[in-house]
């Protein structure tokens, strides 16, 4: 009896440490992911670029970062399924921490582009590997709680990035991000590998299921696309409604100068609380699908409020963005659902790549928004793109498997 009692703190620590480490890792991930967006203008201006060059070259550097995310999503996912989730947590944070520190020293636009590509590669592995590890380590009844903590702590990194830039200059902000990553790397030394992954590795045959069968096997492809689809509303809010908040404010004839950065800040404040709430909601409902559907409905109501609600003041607009942020706070939950949809031998590849592919959908939705704007105007263009995303999200959720409490100790064959 006494030995059981003595063992409990150790078991608790084994379960708690990965959650803490994954949470802090996502914090640094989001910090760095948004940092370039925040320091793009001041950093490029400091490098001697004109206003026109800042717009053009800034977009090019951002695209390099996005390319790194897309490539890294598959690269780290494949490595995670071959070498283990823990190896990705080490490799990804080391990559983007060193790239961050180097960004603080750069004096050359070409080098800056390469460093943001490398940072994107590193950032791509963080969230997917963390969610996969948490899903496999925590008891199935507690997964929702664990991932909600990861997301809510992690997304606070966005708020930290805003204040880091406000209180320091852009080079110091990069050093802070890189320094946090190096410290976190040391904390990860004691994190254990997933037992489910180790068992899977022992049982696995020499020829395991190749990652590309995600696209050649119809059942896997449908599951994969559904996992991406349910995440679409999250990044249309972040990538269009919040990022172009100043344009929506102008279209709504709101007096004063509304800053897009402030709209993004309020959105992320909402996301932090929403992501914590959604995990608890899924536990309470004992259903991932019902929780996601409810969060989608809340998001849809927020979009209707933004576009057709007659908002006429800055304060009301910021409240609306906070509501939208809270409503899309199911990012960690849809990734947990993604992890639960696939077997251990493909789980990291799917979760890591889906996380970054959903981020990258803005590369499709944004050009459509920009194409529609001249003829339809900002509000109607936003409504059309939103309608498409919500329709695809609902279709994706419709026949998706309910995975609450699902045993993850199985293989794709």
C-alpha cells in the first residue's frame, strides 16, 4: 500500500512534464510564428528598404517562412513516426531557436529570407509533435484537458510577441525568442518517449506503411482532408478577418484609425481562453464532434456580427474580435481529433502536416479575398470566402468518426 502511494507522485510527474514542456514549446512556437509579421516593417526599414520594397520583399520573406512550414510539416511528421515524438521536439526547437538568434544578427535581405525559411522548417514540428505525444501519453479520458492546457498556454506566445516588440527593438525580440527556445531545449531532456510509440516500433515490420499512402489510399485521404477541413474557420479568422481588421473597420465606417495589429491581439486573447474552454467542453460533452460543432456555430455567429451586425465603434469591434478568437479556440482540439483518427505509425505525420497545412490555407483564401474585393467590396468578399470555408468545415465534420475516449494503441495497415 505504501509503495503505491509513493509511486503516485512519480506517475503524476511523468504525465505532467510532457504537458508543461509541450505548452511552453507551443508558446515559443507561436511567439516566433507571429514575430516576423510584427517586426516585418521595422526590421526591413532598418535594413534600408524603401516603402515599396518593404511591401514586396516582406511578402517574399513571409512566403519563404510559409514554404518552410509546409515542407517541415511533412519532414518532422515522417521523422516523428520513424524516430519518435521526442526526437522531433528536440530537433524542431533547436532548429528554430538558432534561426531566431541568427535573425537578430542579420543585415542582409537574402540571408533574412533563408533564416525565415529555416525557422519555418523548425516551427513546423512543434505543435503536431507535442499534441501527438500528449495524446499518446495521457489517459484517454484526460486528453481534452491536456491539449487545452497546451493550446491556451501556447497561444499566449502571441501576446508575448506583441509586448516584446513594444518594449524592445526587433533584434532583441528575436534574441528573446531564440533564448526561450534554448532554455526549453534543456527542460526537454527528462521528457520520456510515448510508450505507445515504443510498443509500435517493436511490433512494426521492416516495411511499414509509407507516408504517401495518405494520398493514395482513399480512406486515409478522406480522413486527412476532413481533419484539414474542420480547421478552416480558424485560419480564415486569423488570416483574413483579424489580419485585415483595419480594412473591415473602414468598410464598416468606424471612426478613428483601427490598427490591424490590435485586432490580431484581441483575437489571440480570445483564442487563449477559448482553447482552454473547448478542451473542457469536449470532456463535459464526452464528444469531440459536438464540441467542435458548437465552437464552429459560435464562430459563424461572430462572423455574422462582424459583417452584418452594424458595428460602429472601435471598442465594439475589438469585442467582436475577442469573441471570434474565443470561438476559434478549438485549434488544439481539432489537432487532438486528428491524432485520434490515425494509427500510431502515421499519427505524427498526419498531425504535424495537418497543423501546418491548415495554417497555409490562407495562401488560397487570401488571394480569393483579394480577387473579390474590387468588385464585391471588403464585407461581401469576406462573407463569400467565409461561406465557402464554413461549408467545407461542416461537410468535413458531418461523417467524421467520433474519437472521444478512443484507444490509440493501433496501427494503420
